[in-house]
């Protein structure tokens, strides 16, 4: 099948799923005008009107409803064929563009990227380290890794690993200021607050199924998770960290868990989860393999932290 026809079918399927030319263009990384031209070309080639367009919505015509399942199967076959050829050649090719929180650049991700790059020398990795919540559609990214709690959206969620949060401080800080054992004891201490992607109004402490909430009054407000981590190591105060970050430093003697009988959760007692989000549609095999490697590495580190 000609490449132009495949692009026309891809545009039609994306618009049919999104019910919007603009949203489809974002998902495909094309301009709205290019998607519109592709759908119009498909309608000309088939001799059928496939979509009804008005100011409020885009809907399928009867012909579009009939064509859609066939078009979806065609794209599935094309993707499977491409993946099979890549597997036969033994070398995936192309780009993987994704965003991650800054702390993943120091923990978990470097080893994953090194191993993945050795297996796939023809894949180029473009990593965006940002603590703010990136939008993979707007950023034209294959996926974005986020922490905490998945939020419903038009994006597809891919769970990576669950973890727990605790409070940590350096031995030097605790030698100077003493060890707080309960949330109420934190009022006399220097707290470090991570302000990205949002400023937390409360820390929720869980113990034996009971939740105690505390509004932190930080001495330091930092927009970088990496800065929070290193400030804690340097003895600037007490910070909330993920166990996959903090527990290795506890084992090394560089950090101590504070209020050790408690863990920090959501207001309903839920533990957070690292997860990836990506636009609707099938992920290329190389992206799926990278996500699986990240999941396995994170789960291994999280189990060791427990």
C-alpha cells in the first residue's frame, strides 16, 4: 500500500477516535491542516464522505462507521509487520522521546538507558528531565513518566512501580536538632518542601490504618526533586522522599528515616505509584521494550527498599 494512503487512513482513524481534527493532529505530531487534507484525500479516493464536520463536533457518517474497523485492522497489520521486520533484523531504529522527573536521572534510569542503548545502538533517546507535569501530546513525546497518583485524562496510563514515601534527614542534622518521632514533633524542625508539580497543602501520615494530617511550614521550598534530595543529604532539614530514593542512602548511613513508624500517603491512605502516560494508539515495539525495562528496574529497586 502506498505511503500516502497509509497516512490518510492513519489520519482518519485518529480523527474518528478523538472526534477532533486538532486533537488528532496533536496525537500524530502533524498540523491540523495536514490531517484535514489527508482525510479529504481519503474521501476523494473512496468516493464517500466519511466524517460529518460542524462547529461543535466531528462524527462518523455511515460510510465512516463501516470503514473504521477495517482501517484499524489495517494499521494493526502495518504495525505488526514493522515490528516483525525490526525483530528479524535484530536492531530497532528511530527515536524515543520521553519526559521524566529529575530524580530519575540519578536513580533507576541511567542503568536502564545504558543497557537499552547497548541492545539497540540504532535507537536515539531524547530524554526531557522536568519535575513539572509534561503533556506528551503538546511536547510530541512518546510518553511521560510521572509519580504520585495517576489522574484521569485522555492519556493512556502504564503502571511502572508502587512505592512508599517517608521522611528523611541526615545524621548531622539529627545530631544538631534531635530526632522527631511523631508528626507533632516536626513543628520545631526545618522542613524541605518540593513545590513541583504542585505545592502540597498537607502531609498525610499513615500508621496502623489511621491518618494524621499536618500542614508543613517549610524552611526551604524547592522546585526540583533533585535539589530536595541533595539538600537533605547536606543536612538542610527534613524532607519527604520516595523509598526508592531514600532507603539506599539509609543503608549507606547518609540518611535516617524520621518518624519511622509512619509513612506518607494520600488523604485516603493510598501509596503512590510511578506510571507512564502516552497518547492513545499503539506504541512502537522499541517504546514498549523501554517501558518494560523501566518497570522491571523500578520494581527491583522498590522491593529492595522495602
